[in-house]
C-alpha cells in the first residue's frame, strides 16, 4: 500500500503546500468628463442610474467633475467598466447631451 501524508491533525488527509492564491482581476476606473452643455442634474441622474450612487454621493462627484474636469464614477473589472462607459454615453446622446466617460486602470 502507498504512503499517505498526514496533515498533522491525524486525519490522514494530504495537505497541498504552497497553493497559489487567486489573483484579483485588474480594476478599471470609470471617469466622467466635464463639458459646457451637460446639466448638473443629468450627471447626478447618470450616477444614480448606472453607478447606484445616492443623491449626495452623485452631487459630490458631479461637483468634482465640474471643478476638476473629471470625476470618478466607480471602479470595476475591465469588461464592466467598458460596458458602463457605453451605457452612459448612449444614454447621454439619447437625451441630447455630449457627456463623455472613459476607462483607465485604477
């Protein structure tokens, strides 16, 4: 019969040493960019609708977009981040606004 390694607790179960830890997927930031036409209320609505922000959180981010030129809407895996950008820009265009969103590594 073969020899079975013990885990040290007497169970006779082999223990795998040095198991690699699962690596977190890279994260990507979705940024909203300032323009001269998109209204404050519309940006707040976008942040609530697509990023599930509270009215207060959305207002703070919108002020940052207005004052600093861009603001962080959220951080996601790459595929989700890219999907959010398309959703935001399509929604904005459908409502007559040139709101721009982009993705960059977080």
